[in-house]
């Protein structure tokens, strides 16, 4: 379902690429073969699977996006797909992303986001959030992730949106694009 978006976002990345919350490794197939991949995954049960999928080009670290165990300005790109909905502190996570990016580096993201306030979809997202947080890895479907990324201090942000229809007339809006760290 998200393959075409992943391909568009990831195909041009180069150098050292950190992926926050890679889960089962769905993005690895879309990354160029010559990147050095680092996966930061809090779920230790996924580490062996990720290590096999990454092969010699990658390594898996244990940790959370709010405390990335890498030096300042140490990666060319950071990838996050469907992850900011489930971190405890999305503002802190995006600040950490900005911290580890080299000047001119890109944060590439694909996230489902909160529907506009006052809509039936937003009401349904908020109603389902407690259940979703319990059974879907901490996911809060009503987060305003776009606002978090906009406020983080990136030099340039380019985004696009799409909506997937859901049951009972609920719309699932998504945000994708990249944010570039200033070269200053």
C-alpha cells in the first residue's frame, strides 16, 4: 500500500542513513544498496530479523527516537515511516533527528496524521486512540505530526498529503516528504 511512497522518498538517499523504528525492515528494499544503514529499534525481538535483512550494509541499535545514541551531525539522512505516532514525545524525537543530521542532511518521513479538528474522522481517531495505543505499539492516530515537524527548526520542509478511506466514512490522512537541516 505504501510502496510507491517509500520508493519515491528513499531512492535518492546516500551515505549513512539512520532509520528510527524500522520495525520489520520494510524500507530496506527501497534504499539504495550503497547506503550504510543504521536501524534504531526499541523492540529487541525484531533485532535478529533486522540484522539478517540489512546484511553487511547495516547495523541495528537498541534505543528510542527520543534519545538517539549517535553523535551530533553524524548521519546524512534519517528515515521515519509510521513512527512518530507511537513515540512518547514526538517533539523530542524530531529534535533528536535534527541533532544527528549533518548540515544539509534530510529527514525523510511518511506518517499518518490527525484529521482536521471538528471532523467525524478526528472524533473517530480520538475515540480509538486508547485502544490503538494499547494494541498497536503505542500508536496515537490523532497526532498533529505535521505541526511537530514544522516547528522543529529545519531549514526547508517539503510535504505532500494523501488520504486513505476507512470504514464508516473515516478518512486516514497521511503526510510524506522531507525536511532538510540548514547548512549553517
